[in-house]
C-alpha cells in the first residue's frame, strides 16, 4: 500500500537564524559532497488561529496502518500513526492520514 499523510509540529520560525548577508562561493552539493540532498521542508500553515508547520510524508510498500489509542496533551492536530513496512515499524506523531492506496486489492 501507499500511505500519504501530513505531519505537524509547532512553528519555530522565531528560532530560525538569519544570514549575515555573506555570499557563498560554492553550491550545496559541493559543500556536502553529495549529488542530491533530501530536504526536510515544512510549510507554515494556520489552523484555528495558531501557526503550525506541516510536511507531507509518503510511505511505500506499507503492510499495515494502525492508530494506537493515545491522548495527547498538546494542541497539535492529528494523532500518532503506526506504519508497518516489512519488518520495520515507524510511529509518526501529530499526523493526519490524507490517502491510503492499495494498487493490488
């Protein structure tokens, strides 16, 4: 199965450092010695008057999706979602399912 969800966290925009205006004389791939970087990009969204960060997550070859019964004391949307792929299990906190597809039902 293919599972697509949104993961949320608090907006930490106030904690981001700003640049000094100095120019960089090399590209990212050269600096990190890799061909391609996988970016951890969060977008800022507003929900119920609160600024949050949200990022899409996609999981392939999923064998099971579970929603463990947990209650969260914070104000973030979503809940913990358990994703099982083969022998691995991953828990994604503060997530909302967007879509689940099974190409071979």
